[in-house]
C-alpha cells in the first residue's frame, strides 16, 4: 500500500495540481475554464460549472491544509471568490 500511496501523491503533486494551476484557472474572467482539450487547448467559450468550482475550492484548500504548501492557497481563494462573487 505504501507504493500506491507514494505514486498517488506523486501524481497529485507533480501532475494534477500543477496542470490545474497552469491550464484551468481563468485569470481574465475569474473562476475556472470549463473545458481543456487533450492537446491542452483551453476552450474559453465552454460553460463554467458550479460543481467544478466547488471541487476546485475543496481540492486546493485541502492540498494547502494537508500538504502544508502555501502555493495552493491562492487557487483556493480564487475558487472561493468565483463562488461568492
């Protein structure tokens, strides 16, 4: 089980979270883009979703809390602002 945990941790910290921070955050209009193509092309006209924004808030808040890495806090705050206006 230790190997699986280590692989999951590596995938989260080296791929999933950095990908989201780089490609999904809509810094121009707030919130998060609703779709990114397989070639990493952002589909800026895709609709945004409340559930996605809620998940981003939870994910990045938990990442900051559990991992103790402050780089995730601004993304969590970005999500909070998108949800609360």
